[in-house]
C-alpha cells in the first residue's frame, strides 16, 4: 500500500521513525519535501527550525523546484491513504498544523482514507476535522489497511 505521511517538518525524526516502521510492514511511503532533505543530510533540522522561526518556511518553498503544495496534492492523489502524525505542539495535545489540515482536505476530497496517529485535537477547526471521518489508530500502524 502507498501511504503519504502528513506532518509538520518539525517532527522529521519521528516522521523517519514511522516511515521506517511502515516500510518494514511492506508499505511504500512518501514524506514531506523538507523532511526528505533533512534525512538526506542536505539540510539540518536545526537550520530549518531556526530559519522557520525567524523568516517562515517560505524560504525553503522558494528554493524548491516545484510548488510544494501542488506536490503534496499530487502525492495524495496517487496514494492509497494518508497518515497524519499529530503530536503535541504549541501547548495543544495532538496538534494538527494548518498545512496538514489542508492536506487532510485534499485526501478527503479525493476519497482517500485518513488515519490519525493520535486522537482528534480540540482545535478551532475540530468540527471540520471530525467531518473528514479520520480513523484514529493510537500508534497501531497495523490498523492501516
């Protein structure tokens, strides 16, 4: 099965950990563009976070040879399911970034199953998250089917 991981690049170490576990379960996995660069050693996570904090991640988007939002839409279109890695962040349990919310919207419109690693967070767009009918797996990757 082809799985696209949707997550904040801030969690690249965890993205790699989950991707590796999914690959061991014989899945094909796609991950965020900047996470690929960090894992390949072309960019450090510390540098990414420092630049993102001071200037936003637009710096990295402008360096990419393709539109990263369209890139992820196309990955999701060609995937079987998405897996959202929603970890605690910004004092919110199971936080879902705006970009990940957008990617979930792509999956929903494309009739792709949406899996959440953790429960749906209590956020301003909770109703919309719930309406996409995500499947909460509570860290059990074997539930992805």
